């Protein structure tokens, strides 16, 4: 009788708990924290994290604490290697995809594992004759937005020099630009490194390094980071800038500066790769963040800041006078890179093999002998 009474009492308690709405707590769909390390400008990553935090609150009622460690690509890559699978952040965002391949080989990335719909919304590649991968075939990284690395120039200063507005890479070698070019070293910037690769691929090693030395002879300033290149040109301190990401230039335009941008033939177009680090503490939030960025709402964060959609589903557009329409005008009328022929000579495999040799030769052949004109 005692055992029967105990079972009855237990059944009654369970029924009462069910009737009163008490339930075993189910785990939250995502963690309440998300951290990343990135060379991507604060202008972009702050907006993306803020939009995701708002989305997570609306969708899951989870207040996600977000943060980012800003770091140039070589530094960010080095930090991930130093962490040895015990990272202080969840995501690495931005830089050359070749570096992401190296991290995957070292087993420092985990597979992205986002929804099939999100993954398949991104084409495998873009560009000819060398296709630019937009996602990793093994699933370790995925592109988030398209962004050309081009030239910037100050239109009034160009006019004062009696020059036509630059359109191609060779225009930067004009003798009238001696001391008037700003660039960032490829040892500190993935956009510079990738654009150095473009020059070497276009001209070959010997002629390519000769071209880069001529560019250095016209260079009046090597900036501490790539983000500073459009800033010094926008302020009129220098006339032209080399290897500038489109959105960094557009940020200066939005700030009210006179600045123009052009992507010459073979300008590298980066997919701004994103990967989840092996050992990440918040992998569910990391995956949710990636999936959010690939939605129309997420892509709009980029499109309103001078970047282009990573998927053919969307195009940069907005009402007259909007920042989206300003971005279209600023980048020469481009709404989607999937609507145009993308010429690309950057070879990811060659770039991965040549990366260290390129930096070593830059230090010896350019940095060690460069003198401000």
C-alpha cells in the first residue's frame, strides 16, 4: 500500500505541475554571446553585429552580447594560430580565402554547417579566367559579401596636376604622381597583398616586381593599415590610393569628403570569408550569425555601406537619395557583380604558395630601400 500511495502521490504532483504550467527548461536555440576577430572595418562589423543582436532578440528573445576584436589580417590569422584550438573568439571574418584554407589544414576551423538553403544561395565562384571561390568546397568557410579592391583619388588634386582621372593600374605610375600615392604594405594588409598578387599575375614575376618598384617610387606614404589609405586621400594629403576596399572608400564619401573610387580591370573581388573557429564557445550563435548575414536583411547591412551581395538573389537598390543608391553611383553604377563579367587573374593556389615569399621580397626590395620622395 505504501508503494502504491507513493506512486499515486507522484502522479498527482506531476499532473499539478503540468496544470500549473511548470515545464523542464528547454535549452536556448543559441548562446547569449558572440565574439569575433576581424580586419573588416568597424563601419561594417559594428553594423552587422548590432543588426544580428536585434534579430536574435526578435526571433528567439535571446539578448546576445556581441563584441569584435579589430585586427589586420596577418595579426588576426596569427592570433588564431596562437590560440591552438582554444580561441578567445568564435569567428574569424575577412581577409584572403587562402589564409582560411591554411587554417582549415591546421584543423583550426570547424565546418560552418549552416542550412542547405543558405549554403546553396551562394554560387561556387565568380570571375574568369581564374574563378574566385565564394565558399569552401569542404565547408570550412563561406563568403559574406563581395567587395572590389581598387583605386581612390582626390578629383581636385588630380585636376591640379593636369591629369585625367585614373582608371587603370598603370595610371598610378604617371611621373606627375611622384610622392602623391598612398598604399599599405602587403605585410599588414590582405587587400594590398591580394592586389600585389594581381600585379604579379598580370605581368609575371620580373615585370610585376619592376611595376611595384615604380609604384613605390611614386608612393609618398605607407600607412599603418589599409583603412588609412582612403582617409589620407580624402583629406587631400595624397592624391591617389592603391588597393583600397570599396566600402572603406565609401565610408569617407559618406563622411562628406571628395573622393572617387574605381575598380580597374582584374581588380580582385573578395568574398569577405567567414569561418567558425575550432573550439568556439558559442558555435550556435556563430552559425545563426552567418545565416542572418545571408538573408536579405543581413545583405542590406552590407549593400548600404558600399559592399555588394554575395548571392544573385539581391541587388543594391534603394529610394532616391538613399545610401544604397549613393553606393551604386560611387562604384560606377554597379548593383550586382553577378550582372557583369568579372575579370580575374588572382590564383588562390599560387597566392597561398607565394604568400610568404611575396612579403619577404617586399621587405627587401621595397621597404628596406624606400625613401620618401
